[in-house]
C-alpha cells in the first residue's frame, strides 16, 4: 500500500517546551486518519510542520513515498482552524479569487461547489453563511487544484449537529472519490464514524496508533476488577495473560480489554501474589472512554 505521509520522531519546541515530542506516524493511501487529542495537545503544530508553515526542531518526514516536499505539498490541500474567507464575496467569488492567487484553472469551480454542497448559494455573501457553510467552503478551497491528500485541522469544531453531519458526509464522499484525508479533532464520537486509522496524541507525544478494526477489538465488553493495588495487579496480569491490553482506571480499578476465558485463574493469580480482589464485573468500554483514557497517558 502506498504511504502518503510518514514521520519519524518529528519534534517542535517553543520556549524550551516540546509542543510536538518525537511523533512517528504513518498515513496510507485511502485513509481517513483521525488525529485525536485535547486542545493544546500539539495537533495544529504537527500539521503546520507538514505543510511547511513551521520548521521542525528534530526528526524527519516524507510524503508520497519520498517526493520532493514542495512537489508533495502541491498535491496537498489544507484547512487550518477557521478558513480565511473574503467575507463580502459569495462562494463562487471566493473560489475564483483563490484560483487566481494560485494561478490555477477556474474550470474546476463548478465541480467543487457541487462537491461541497454550495452550488445553490448564489449571491449570498460568506459573512452571512452558517459556520457549517463556511467550513464546507474552506474545504472547497482546500480542493482547489484537485489534491490527492487533505489535511484538515478541527473542521467540525463549533458546528451544530446538522453542520457536523454535513461535514461527515462530505469527508466520506471525498474518500470515495479517492482522497486521502488527515483530520485532527477532539470530537471522538464523530471520528469513530468515519476514521479508518487513528493516532492519539497527548502533551505532544503520540501515545498510540491503531486501525478502526483494532479500536473495535479493544472496545466493547471488558472485565473490570477492583483491587487495593491496581498497578501491581495490572503488571501481574499482563504477564499472566500475555497481553498489554490491561489498563488502570480510577477507583482502584483495572480493566482487561481482551476476552477472559477463566476468571477463576485470574483471581487465583492475584491471590497468590497477595493482592485481594474486591470485586469483579463485566463493563462496557466505549471508544470515547478508550480515547479519553489514552489521552491521559502522555
């Protein structure tokens, strides 16, 4: 499978603080890659480095299998935070101006307007658009030049439910049309509906990278155990069950995310180690719970 973006130990510092701290990730052709993290986790700074808007202080990255970065960036469309629109121009005029600035063919404008669902906005000015319409126009501007790769920074931030659905449907349509999409967000429930792959970032560090299939496997039902020493219990059970899918939670809880065939053997293992088991239950582990827990690890 073709690699669109690959980073190795990518790092950026501001005022002696590592805002992006040794991030290594891979985006494959056809992915909708969900870059998940809290506000301030380093998502925007990472995107800015890839787009050439900030210089890395360490690490390396390559695009499209090692193409010259300037050539690769011409095949990349982007939307960082709020789109820069001409408020007194309509959607068509904004796209026309953007094509003029980039020296690109304006024949694509009608197709872009249809793709982002703004073909019938007529003379309505951007200043009178809803936030969702502005975001769709911003994505339309990112589509100028027919890029293969899109990097979208928080495109659903602040949208109402209708606007979120519109952006979700647009992103799925773009993937079907052959685009590879990198989308940063802290809207976990929405990413779960569209992403094929995830990178979870916390305090500048990538704490995990996983596919949507792996996320499903790690969520759903899990076994919850309450003990007086959850950290020690977790280490013992990781070795006993040969898995790293055991997490320590609040209230002296540990969670086994793999299926447990013999719970008696588990409790006996803890008993032999001198760890008292206070309670055992089945628990439902949602994707949102999983993301939140991982984002606390950085």
